[in-house]
C-alpha cells in the first residue's frame, strides 16, 4: 500500500502551524501520544559524532494511528476526530487535542518526519509509515510496513537545526516538561513520560506543593496549586489557568515576588473551560471575570510567599548560627539592620546554588563582607545591592 494525503488548507497557514520552540513541539507530540491512550511515552534526542542534535524520537505504547481513516486524521485540518469526543477511546482519559494541528509541530524539530504506527483492526495488527517534510508540510505519504509486535506510534524527526541543541540541557528540558504535564500526571498517575531515560515527574523536581482555595467577591471559587521547583527554568513564575482535567488553557506571568524561589501556580476550575471557549482567557485582565481570578490568585500567592519566606528565613538563620557563620551576636546590631541582612542573605542563598554549597568558614567570610558592604547601600534587595 502506498498513497499520498493532501491537507486541505493554505500552504502558509500550514507552515505557520509548524512553528514552535523545540520543547513546545515535543509537548504536542506527547499530547498526541496521550490522546491515543499511551501509558508510557519515551522522548529521545539523537545526536551526531560532534554532539549536535540530529533528530528527536517520541515513542508510545498507545492504540496507534488509524491509518484506514488517514484521509480524515492527517488530511483534514480542524476536523480531527477528537472534536466530537471528550475522552480517549480505551482509558477514558480527557482529550487534549481538538483541531488536528499538533502533528505539524514535528517540523519545528527537523525537516523530515516519520510516524511509524501499529494499529489493531478486525482483530489483527496493521503497521504503516506516514512520512512528510517541512518543504511540503501539507503532503503526507502512507506506506505499508512489516507488522509490529504491539500497537503504538514512534515519531522520528530528523535533519534538526541548531535551535534543537537547547534540548541537550536535559535538566532544563525535564523541568519544563514536568511543569507542563504536572496536573495531568497528577490526574493520571499510571502515565509515565521519560526524556532521554529521565522520568518527567513533578515529584522529583519540585521542592514543595501548596493547595489554596481562592474565592471571588461573586462567590465563585477556584483551586490554586503552587508548585515550588528545585531549580530555575525559563517557564517558571507563570500563572496557569487549567480545567479539572489538568490541561493548560492559558498562562500568563504571575507578577508576584517569590523570594527567589522558582514556581508555577496552577489555577484550576471547571469555569475556565467555558471561558477558554469564549476566548475570554486570552483577553486576560481586559475581561472583568478573568481579572478577578487573577487578582485573587495574586493575593493568595503574595500571602503564601510572605509566610513561606518567614519560615525559610527563620530555619536558615538558625542553621547559620549553629555552624558559626552568622555575623551577629545575640545582642549585636539593631533589629532593623539584622532584618535587612537576613533578607539579603536569604535571597543570596536562594539565588545561588554555589553559595548554598559553601562550608561554614567560607560562608562566614561572605557574610562578613556582606555586612560590611551593606552599610553603604540604602536599598535592601539583592538586585539593588549588586548594582
């Protein structure tokens, strides 16, 4: 069997759908796997002799692509079967995709893509290869393949560009993916995602979690889940609107100081699904209802980080006293000066991993210099202190 499938859409529109960051493109391929009832998704970055990224492979154990309906699944844009469904066919998990656009993101990872898929039809397994190129993203070729041992799909994207070298930072990529799939993985704990063999799970990369109920003056409520991360990454510090199914519907910068801690705040409510359908979430604070949720979330976040900062500060100061690095005696210095020093020292500790790894003697030297230098600085934040 061999046939060509032509996507019914303008070429420039299809090309625009293929644009994404490497991590965002991987996210879409993972969502496609999860929507096919995959319980395990493995992402592997393929590198060349010099260490540069040459390709990306995303393999899953889902139900495969129904190639017998390929003209509808790959040939239609905006007519995905998912538009008429709300749950995955086997595990009854909530569906993420609706518009049949995710597959085009593969071309953000490389100029050639192959979907090697095995599906079950009439009690037997059938395997196919669907291939396409970035030069003609609206044309896909379907060919028969030797029958695989089980259902599933492997997407292989090759001829990657230099932009994909960012994926070589495995810790950063795992952290970003963990933040994106945090609520989904919490909703479906039997699902496993791996990046270069590393488990993508918030439990490993998070420092702590807090659940807070926020209420509006109207009486409407939402759950605010705050995940504090162990390390910084590009997507930290955002407020994510999500439905109860764990899918991100919209995100925006939080605009809240966290004392240097990287975090993601997830605002969860069934109401957001309807607001997203009305395009109200993308209006952000221009929409009165959305603005009310944002304001309530900000207030809760400020209170959370203020309390958390006081607790962390007290614990840290006690630790510094015990190791002998704290530069103040019991009756030494005015309370205002000590409070300002504690704030600077805590922010320094939270921002710099190298500082946290110092021994007590070295930390005492740094603290002594900090105390001496801060006497000439009027403002109290670390950013202003380092100017």
